[in-house]
């Protein structure tokens, strides 16, 4: 009798132990394990999980780049003083010109690839030249006061700081530049030059060809104030908007 009862107790414990083990196994299977996906592998959570191939590795990654562009230069009318001393509400009227710019830069990007999506910062040194003609001095209502034959050449050396945002295939940017301008003026066969500080505001967008090569399209607004020259025109400023197309190669 005692033996039968002992065997019955052992059988009961075995059944209970098996049930408990099965329950623990089910609970363990419900707990996400690192590397097994867990709850974030569910379809409803997939859009919240960042893919490293899209977003890049965390941190800031340095890249060196070079770029160059050709531009169409649009000069704005600027206040001017003539050698005659008559300077009330007179402006220098100029024609559309051409130019180019080239730069070497250092970019802090969001990932090891230049095409990684995210926010970047750039610091660049730029050399640029602009060439345009000026053909008249006008008054405030646009009437011609004097016809002139003039050529303006503007050479700038600038330091630029740019902020950019990269998406898949495109990168937009905007920034600020400051530097040094050398301006040569040939007015009615009288030649003189002057130098001044310069400010500019670059805005543009780049389209990716491959990971590190981009087509660059944008505009640069340039302002060079307070130029004094010894010609028929004695004082003027430079204010231009360049529309340019170029190539940027990033490493």
C-alpha cells in the first residue's frame, strides 16, 4: 500500500514538473532576446527601426571635398559717384556677366559615406572671379544720365560656413561667407582698382550621381562695399547674384 502511494506521488510530481517546464519555456519564448528581433521585428514596428545602410553609423564623420562651377553673374544697380561730383540718387547700371568659382572644403557628415542621410556642416576656402560690363549711369527713375564704357572684374577669396541636409539622392545647403575682394575697373579707358572686405550668402542643392560625386546648382549673393577708384566713376559698390552649375567630389 505504501509503495503504491509513493509511486502515485512521484507520478503526480512528474506531471506537475513537466507542465511547469512547458509553461516556463512558453514564457521564455515570449521574452525578446537580443539579436532575435523581439517585438521590434513585428511589421507594425518596422518603420521605426533605423537601417544602418540608410542612416549611416552614429557620430560625426569627416570628409574632404573639392568643387568647381561656372556661373552667370547678375549685377544689381548700386549707388555711384562721378568725377564731376554730381552724386544725388545716381546708380551704376550694369549688364549680365560670367564667372566661375572653385573651393576646397572639409565636411562633417552624419555617416562614413558622403551620401548618408542626415545633417552636415562644411568649412571651405573659395576662390572666385566675376566679369561684367557697365554701360550707363542712371538716376532714381531709371533715366540715363551718362553713357559709359566700363568693364568690372571682381576677384574674391572667401571662407564659407555651410549647413546641409542630405536625403536620398539630394542635398540642400545654405551658409555664410566672408573674405577679401579685389576689384578692377576700366571706365572710359581709365583703369584703377581697389580692395575691400566682402560678404556672400550661398544657397543651393546638389544631386548625387554616385556616392561621392554630386552635381551642384545654386546661387551666391556677393556684396563688396565702399570702393574708391580714380576714373570717371570715383565711388561704387558691387552687389551680384551668381547662378552657377558645377561638380562636387567628396572623399
